[in-house]
C-alpha cells in the first residue's frame, strides 16, 4: 500500500488498525498496532499475527463479501491480559493505493476497563441486594409472627420487636454507608482546600468512641506528636476515617485490651514527595491473616462475615476510608500478623 494510505489515514485512527488483502496477508498497520502486536508484521499471513479462530472465521466471512463483524478476543499474557473487541470491516479495492482487490480492515478496541466496571456494577448490585434481603426477610417473618402466634404473648412480642429494631438499624446503617460511599466517590477528584487540625479530629473521634471502648473493656491511648497538626483536608471526612478505624480496632482487635492512636510527623514521604503526617491505629488483638489484607478495602469484603454482622458492620467502612484518603492524596497502609494485632496507618501530605 502507498504512504498515502498507511501514514495519514491509518495513523489518524486512534485504535490499533490492521489492513489485510484478499489473500489474508497483512498489507498495512498503524503505529498503535505495531506497539500492541510487535514490529515486522506487514507482509505476514494474518493467522501468524493473531491466532484467534473466531477472529479468523470473521475475517474469512468478510473477505467473502459478508458484512462487518465484531469479535471479542483476549490478548496478552495471563499476568497482563487485555479484553479486546475487534471490528472486521470490508474494504473496497483501491488500486491507486496499493489494494488491488477487496480486503478488510481490523480495528482493535481495548474494552478491559469497561468490562471490569460492568462486572463491578453487577457485583455491587448483587451484594447490596443480598445485604438488604437478609434483614428484610427477618422483618417480614417477625411481622407475620406478631400478627399470628405471638400476637397475645408479651414476652415473645418484646423479643421479636427488639430483633426487628436491630435489623431495621442494620438496614439504616447500610443505606447511610451507601450514600456516604456515593458522595465520597463523586468528590474524589476534588481536593479539599480547608486546613484541619488532626489533633482536634483525633480528640473528637476518641471522645465519641470512649463509651464504645469502655463497653468492650478496651483502653484508648494516644501517643506520638501532640499539639496543633495542620493538614489540608475535609474535617468531616477525616473524622469519618479515624472514627471508622478506631471503632474497627475496638470491635475486632479489642481482645488485646488496648488500642493506640500514634501520630508521627514525617520530614519526607516518598510518594507525596514532601512532608507528611502518619496516623497509625494500632490494636493488640488476634490479627488478620495475610491472604485477607489485599482485599480488606473491597466493598462488602469481610474476614469474618458472621462476626462483622453481629457487630453491626456493613462491609463498606474501609472502602469509604480508602476513597476519602485517596481524595486527600494520601495513603492507607494495612499491616497485620495473626496473633500479633493490626496497624492501620493513614499517611496525609502536609501542604
């Protein structure tokens, strides 16, 4: 093919493009196709470039005069796989451009992110439906019981109403966390502009959770830097972050009897490339197995599903924490060892 077709036209297409002649031989590619499939593919039989039976069948059908077809294929290695949608479209002969016979043009679109987003949406809807179905089923069952067998039994009625109140509270917390997660995700690209004193935020969170700690027979301790510790941030969201982490430490790591909030000023933090503040929430509980650590911030992921629900957890707390910390251009670091407790650290840039 001539330079007229291979350079100005093909290079203007924002997708990897391959042009194949009637003999199923590659006659032109653009630079994006070479970056994806490698150099030196012009002149080779198409089957040696992409060994995909479904794609080969679509190409044959198009070259026989069929209409354009779309085929989904997987490219790359298992470690770095790409899901692509390949459009195979017929090309009329262009003798002046070097394509003497009818051929085909294949454009390759990376749809990995789209498919992953769709899978996440499906999982999210399924998880929310499941989380709501359980308390709703309980409520419906108890309502029917109170209307029937337990209608004239005051002891059973009081017990059932208590359970119904607990399940309704659980649904209310779930809806609240869903709304909070949605709001945080919507604001994630908008960096906060206010200046917040982390010492005041931690003091407020610890005071609020003191009754919860006392009920669990856990001592809340503060160590490290004191005094005013200003950072750029959203006070309400940062309060939510540290309240969540401290409450989790009390509920799930409180068996060690102590939860420590340690604050450390970092002169230089490599990721933010400047001074930072590190707030670590440390418990001395039973710890978390290493296999769970990478997934703790996933929505609805629980290490112990039954225990989490008994404690009133929705499975969204750490996902909300992750998004808030990301909005503040910070990092969430989780360290834990079975039998030795856990440390959840939030590192926030100062400036």
